[in-house]
């Protein structure tokens, strides 16, 4: 909580699960919770997709030993593409994207 207290700015919004240790976040900003049980059982959105993406992204970004702030969004966009197509053959997918204007 010391990190939250020293780094949270006025108007901060915290998104967490319903774990009781997070209840005091309301003193440092707006605190919104996600009940995982409701979201998992009803097939709606849940935070695990985002957690999965960040795990995927961090693993790949570690290979670069850091990236420049000016190019970070480009790296992130590439990782988003790779994550969303992680079960595809990227070589063939990129070939289809590149050559599709010539064949339509």
C-alpha cells in the first residue's frame, strides 16, 4: 500500500478482483472490482485475457533488454498482432496480407 500511497495521483482508478486486501484502495482513488466467478461462468469478458497478453508481451520484451520509449507503442502493436494470431502460421498470414491486393 505504500507504493500506491506514494504513486497514486488524484482521480486514479484501480481495477482489481474481489480479493479483500484491495478494499482499502478506495481511500486512494476509485476502486472497481471484477467478480471472476460471475464472468467465468457466464462467458463474458474477464481480466485473464489481459493478464495472458502481458505475460506473453513481457516474455518477448525481455529478449530486447528494454526498448526505447519512442518505439514502445510499435513494439506493443507488433506483440498485439502476434498474440492475436499466436495459433496461426505468421509467415503465411503475412504473405497473404502482403500479396492480397494483387490477387483481388
